[in-house]
C-alpha cells in the first residue's frame, strides 16, 4: 500500500528529500509523474486513466505535505522501510488503508518509474 501523510503533519519537510520517487510534495504544490523519475509519454495511473508524464496535477492536499499514491512504492527496491516514516518527527507518515498493494505491485511501480 502507499504511504499517506496525516493532518498531524507539522510541515517540517523532513520527508520530502528522503523519497526516492519524488512522491512527496509540499501542500499546495502541483505534481507530475515525471518529477524525479524517468517516466516519459503516456502512463496509466492507478485508477486506469491515461496521463502524460509531464501533465501537472492539482495538489492532493493544500495545507500540509502529501504523497502521490501513483508514485509511492513504500521505498521498495530502495530501502528496507519507508524513509518518510523513518524520518518523520511526529509519526504522521502511515500506511494508506485505501491503497493496498503487494510487494510485487510496488516493485513493478518502481520499475515503471525508474526505467
């Protein structure tokens, strides 16, 4: 499953530079699949829709840092644990109960993001 940031976030920013997929954004900032990845061209999102990797999407959260589920791999293939959760001083980086993915799915997502 992807990791999510709860509303307990204090906006310290410790998590953002730790993400190997550039899946963490400051609240209010637009995101794109190509940010920090090698993805180019048309890409299928988790909901099955197609998007251009360079397309900018509206922020998922306005008030605090957020994680883009389409880019989060829980650090699979990079680290033994999600680095955002490891560095968060208030423990607000938690598993997202609405986004359950197997280890195989997370590794496939990693391979898609980093060709």
